[in-house]
C-alpha cells in the first residue's frame, strides 16, 4: 500500500469517527436549536421528541450525503458526482 493510500484510509477512518459531530455542526446551520444529543438520536435511527419531521429529514439527508462521500471516496469529483451529492442533501425538503 502506498503512502498516499495509507493516508487516505486514515483520513476516512478519522472522518467516520467524527461523523456525528460533523453532521451536528452542519445541521445546526439549517435546524435552529438542534443539540448534539438530538443529532446522535437521529443518527442512530430514532426521532427526538417534539422535533419537526422536516428537521429530522435535514439531519438524515446530511448523514446520507456523508455516506455517499465515503462510498465514493475514490471517484473523481465532477458534475455528476456533485449533482448526486446535492440531490441527496435536498431530497424531501420543501422549497
């Protein structure tokens, strides 16, 4: 395994370990007052009490977008790649 491949593997593993934190920080831009605990619950497949469905969808879409990135880490970043990433983020959201 080359040094670049090894570095890439380590970066992906680190990102996976920090995933809930990254999702929470991103979701906090879109969802007012979301807590880390709420994000963790949604990440684990549970819906926090009194949270709007649209807010849960936002967090799940961010999670799915991250999964897409992990699954396609070796793909070139082009228009099709970015279009799919953007589609995942906006799926089920209201204009």
